[in-house]
C-alpha cells in the first residue's frame, strides 16, 4: 500500500508541475487567435469575440475548480471513514484515488479561472477606453492579397472606440 501511495504521489506531483509550467504559456493567445501581439490592435468585433471566449473560459475554470473541491472533500471523507470489516482498505484507497484525481482538476480550474479573469479584465478595459491609440501600421509585405502575413512598418495608426 505504501508503494502505491508513493507512486500516486509522484504522478500527482508531475501533473501539478506540468500544469504550472503550461500556465505561463498563454502569452501568444492574441497572436494565434487574431494575428496581433497587442489586444489594443483588435477590431471591435474581435474584441467582442475575445471577451465572449474569455468569459466562457472563466465559467469553465469555475466549474472545474468546483468539481475539484468537491472531489477532494469527498476523497478526504472516504479516507477518514471507518470500514466495517477490519483490515479492509477499500474505502480508504478509493478516497485516496478520488483525492489524487481531484487535485489536478482543481489546479487546472484555478489556472483557467485566473488566466481568463485577467484576460476578461484587460478586454473590458480596452472596450471602455475611448482615447486615441498611436501604434504601428500592419501592412502587407508584397500586395493586398498576401493573406495574414503582415509587416509592421513605421507610421501612424489611430483607433477610435466609442
């Protein structure tokens, strides 16, 4: 039993470490989704879509976090319960497994909740902003039909948000 516990402990720690490593990999989301490096360069429709996606991510994070907490509490209750048969570790092992599965779910929910909450806050701030932004112009490299390949060139870019 001790060996199983140690192996499960290692697996949970590896899952937690990998989730924490990937928590900081969201910096290219705007580039992948919309082809811009700064959310200030999004159009009004793109801002609304990004805000909708961010709110959906917050909801997903809350649901996962709630499920993780319920699983952890349920696992602890099962581990603490006494078995009617002496020497039977069935409920204790089930509680340990439920807790081990619920911890990564909880961590994933908290990471998603935090990440998308920050993104929602940023996007709401951009939507409320009515001043003029000055930045680089993204112009095509060759012609107008080059698609998504743009080259930032010196110039003046003015964005009005009402």
